[in-house]
């Protein structure tokens, strides 16, 4: 079973180390001690907690097939002729979108604007560390 140290678990779900420790103490996360004597939480319990914390979009009047939505802040806008490149920082994730300059103007996307990237991909590449 995969285990995560407190700091890594906190980074993965976007909370503080203290929150992970509190969840472990409250039994929300399954905790253990690794071979170095450091507190760890199970990947399975962390995944379950991450799903529970995911925002619900039940109040959104629009139904869509895309499930990958990243809300963040626009950090860069480059317009070149008919094309615009817009970068968003969505938590720890950088998302880059290419769109028409007209679409950028209609959306009034500027550095500092709040925006949501909706991603529907037919190919998603997943990476994981090798297990030795």
C-alpha cells in the first residue's frame, strides 16, 4: 500500500501539514509510522478524503461532458494577430490555452482575471514513480 509523509500528503490535497495531522488524529485519515519512525498516511485514505473535498457543481445550470475544470488566475496573455495564448495558475498547476484573439477579447481575459479552464482530452498521459 502507498503511504505519504505528512508534508507530501498536504501538498497533494492543497491543505496545511497541521490539517493532515488533525485529520489523522481524528481518524479521517489512516495513519501509521514508517520504518524511519515518521508519521505517514495511507494513499487510499488520502484519495478518499480528496474526493470528499472536491467541490460539487450541482448548482451549475450548465451540463457538460468535460469533467476536468481548473479555476485560477490569469498570469499571462500574449496576443499575436488572430491568436492568443493565455496562461492560468490554478493552484499548483499551470494551464496554457491557445484561442482566437477574438475569444480572448470577448472573455475579457487580462492578467489578474479569474478564469476556469475546461479540458476535454481524448488522450491523457499519467506518470507514476517506479516501484522497486
